């Protein structure tokens, strides 16, 4: 997973976990089922219009609110390749990294001009994000975390 | 060092730690609630066979209790089986109440402890000088497996509450809504929020819980109030007589930021629909028709909250066209409220009671809002669709404002009663 290519799905600030995964589906435990309700609280059509491998781009405090791991599970199983945001809520951040979903914090993300529908190419290890006409640099995740993501999350450390 | 840093350092077997450092610390109490069968699944996926510290592990059925669906019932059954197989005795089954409140009442929470729960509002425990923080399922599975977890040593924001006493109808809820409205909901991401000052010292412990509980609505990792005589008086009633770790903050500790508020200047407040930091004074939104009022949860369902509501509703009736749902935070709260006559008072006024637990807070059951409806809640969150339809509108208020509004059926300022 050195590089990923996908379409941008853009959201605003303070997208909470009820919007990422509404409370009414919390009793679900099958990951495939959970994956069909991604972002439903903010965009009921998201599951239908989302193309696997897409990248979510958001403002500040993405994933705030409830500790529900369903929010991380739904994005991962919907096929979200990565989330870029100006900042992330703490529990959501830990949950996603544990599951091997890369979250990239870019405080000056606005300057990248990433709008809905744009195609991007990302080199996670090098910290490079390319759009059709521009190249942006971001602080990459640490090597340990990148290795963990590449292996599908924290589970890989224990399956030896 | 800060008191919180000393707790982390000692739990990690280190002399000192500093901000930003990542330490692996032993977890003194772990709690799994009934949203989280995934903890059990992840535990086995991680290769787990035996829970490392079953005596320090608890399960609480609060979010879906009693089970509203077959699926929720299946999840409960699987968790009961896991507890039985793993020798986990502390399974607080249907009706015991919301996890944070239950752990406190069972005497499991002592100052200086590290308590981790699968619930974001674990910050509540900071009011007892505890390092309390929420995690998701996989982190919790790692705790069950290893008895420890890695933590980043957080920056600490100090919030000083001065002045007082608070004005008529003002509760801790109004104060924290005011603070979040001012600092905004991402102000404390990954930080510890400490509350201190004369107005905190004057506040009963039950109200201090509200401040720490809602710190997570600013993104806080944990919250902290240095234990004082009131803390120990409260803990004695829960059967806790001593700290797990005696800690305090060194005078030379440097805070990330310091914020001061005069509580005398704060008026009854509301978070208007959509976000907890949409601050409005209640008087500026009064008159809005309300379909359902919910008094309950780990934020606003303690004895003090029910007593406040009962005082306002005594001899009164809930307005026609408005429903009042009351759900005590625990069975102990419910029994204490019955002994004091509050339950009777509220039922005579027309309140509907449900099983101690989270109730409709997270939109699972026991009072879901329809499209177009307006709700008032003493809980902590009003994200779009939090309590039901994304077309409903939810205001977060204090129990006093909730009760005052029940009489008129419209948002009403308790300061006037």
C-alpha cells in the first residue's frame, strides 16, 4: 500500500461519530453489514455513490463524539482508503489506526484545495499528495504505524 | 509534574514522564459496555485465550438494557457467556445503570487510579481525581489481553471557575455549556482538562461530575479535579477510604493554557440543535415548543438532577402535547430518589420512567424522536440524528431548564421560577 489512488469525498468540520455511523445501527456486529452504513448520518446516499478506494477529506475534529469502533469499522469496510483532516478526535484516531485505516492530520489542509470528486494519488510513506496539477507535502505517519497499517492493523502484531 | 502525569508515571513504573511522551501503563479498572461485543471478537482475533486481570475487568449493560431487539439480546447473551468463561464476576446486568455511575457506586473507583472504559464519557471520573479515559473495542481487547495500554502524556488545560454563587436556576450543566460554547468543541483534543478554583471547591461532587463528563465534548482525553474534603466525604458514601495513588500537581507545572470564568455571570444556557458548542442563553430561545423532554444519563440523571426537577415540578403538571421521560443514572439513584419522594413527585406531574441506563441518549431506544420533533435533553450531545431522526431538533440543557420547560411545553428559563 505504498501509494493509493482515489476520488475525494469532502466533508466539513466536527463530523461526529453519529454522522459517520448512526446510533440506530450500533447493535450490528458483522463488519460487512456495518460497512453499508458509512457516513449515513451526514449523507444518506454515501454508500451508494462511494467508489471503493476513495479518500475522505474533512475539516477539524473529524470523528468527535462517541467511542464507537463501528465508526472506524464502517469506513474501513466501505473501502475508504484514507482520511485526511485538519484534526481528528482522539478515540476515533486510535480506533482507525488499530484497524489499519490511515488517518493523516494536515493542519493546513485548506491550502491543498482538495475539492469533492477530484482524483488524487497519495504516497503515504513519502508524505506526498498529488492532484492533477499540483503536488503537496504532508508529515507522514511514523514507520511503525505505516508498517502496522500495511499489515492490516494491530492484529498483525499478535498473529505470530 | 501534573497530578495526571504522576498517575501515568507510577502506573508505567517510571519516576517521571513529560508531555507528549508515550508510556505503557497498567490499567487498574477496565469496563466494557453492551455496545461492544466487538471487544470479545477482537480479543479472540488477537489470539487471546485468558483475560489477564479478570478481577479488574467489568462489564455493564447500559446502552441496550433491557434488550430492545433480538440482536441486542444475542449480544448480551454472548457477553454473559464471555464473563462466565473468563471468571469475570463484575458483570452489572440490565438495570444497574450507566457504566460510569455504576463503577463509582460499587466503590471500584479510587483517586489516582487509571480507569479505561469503552465509552467516551469516562472523563466523568476525573471529578474524583482519577485518570479516566474512553477507548474503542480493539484498544479494550488489548487491555484485556495485556492488562495495560499505551497512552500519550497529555497537555493540561486549566479552567478556573471563580465568583459565585451561581445565579438563580444555574447548574454545573450551564457552566460547562458556556465553557464549551466559548472554547469550542475541538479546544481540548488529546488534552487533559483540569477544573479548579473557588466555584469548583463550592460545588457538590455530583455537579463536578457534569463538568468532567462534558469535557469530552471539547475533545478531552481525560479531566481532573484535585480531590478535597468534599471528594472524600462523597467517596466514603461509596465505601472508598483511600487513594490508589496519592498525587498532586507540582507548583512549577506549566499548563498548556489557563482559562478563567466568573460563574456569577453565567445564565441558564442551552446548546441549540446540531452541535454542543452552539451556545445560547435559555432566555433567548424560550417559547420554542418541545415535543419530548429527557432527564437522565451519566451527564444529567443523578440524584441531584432528579431532586432539582422534582422541586420545580412539585404540584405541577407536564404540559399537554409534551412528553417527559425520566431515566435515573442507576438503580441506586432511582431508589434514593424514591426514598426522597422525587420519583412520586415526577410521576404525579406526568413523567414516564424507564430502566436505569443510557435511555434514548444515543438513539437506540426508550424515547426516539420523530422527524420534525423538538427534544430537550439533559444528556450531553445533540449531533444531527443523535436521538432519532436527523430531521429532529435537539437542545442540550440542565435538569432545571428541562423541568421548567415541561410545565409550559416550551423552552423556559428556570431562573424565573
